[in-house]
């Protein structure tokens, strides 16, 4: 049976995300118009790992392991001071992105069969997608509007497991990061 491409939503596909509700006032209207994931129920977020295990593999042991792996990582703050671009994508760039990269690495180390974005990119750059379009002038207009709302700060205290039901993405579980512990390298 052929697998769907890593970015293709289908029933049973899952992903791990960090919600950034602090960004919603700046990006919600643009995301609803120009980001298919927003129209499918995904809030403003930074992806930790997508795709993750298919839904049928999410047993109590997987949930316990996710709680252990993610619960060992400390909560942290992010700042969003500027927009960035990938081909056809306008995004907010989180600073620093080190702890997000560490979350991705920790989950991928535990489930090496789930490379970020299916292994499509050599360097996975943490980002919050605002809009997808090949129209550079449209992205420039959106960027100008969003930049007026920056900087913003977000506190990251959990990672959410999202599952696609065939039509929309729904939160299935949330895993708390370690609170009150200083970040040590």
C-alpha cells in the first residue's frame, strides 16, 4: 500500500506541535486565508515532529514514553521578533530555536522511524507558518501587517499531539514539559 506524502493530511496521520496562542491576534486572519492547516483546525504553532506515528500505533506505552521524553525537557520562553521566508512560505521565526530543535531531536531519537517531515529536509528550521503563496507581493503585504504586531513572547509549557480525522486536525493529548527547573546544557 502506498504511503501518502509526509505533508498530506489523511485520517490517522499525527503530529506533535507547540501551540503559540500569543501569536493568534497577529496571524489568525492571515492563516485562515492562506494556511491550509489553519482551515483544518491547527492553531498557531511550531511543529515539533510531523509526521509522527500513525494513530493506530498510539497505545498506552507510546503515550507514557511521550510523557517521559517530553516531561524531561524544561519549559521555556520564545520571542518572535521578525518574519522569515521559505520558498512560498511566510513564517515567524522563534528565538532562540535551540530548545525547539532539542524537543524534535529528543522525540526523533526515541522514534527514529519518524524523521521530521519524512526526511525531506536536511535542516529542519523551527517556524510558525503564517501564509503559503507563490505571490511575493501578497507575502510582503502580509509580512508588513504581521510585523506591526511584533515582537511577541510565548511561554512553552507543553507539546500537543494532533490527529487528523480525515477532515480536521484534533488535539488528542498534551504532554507537559518540566516546570520550575532552570535550563541546563
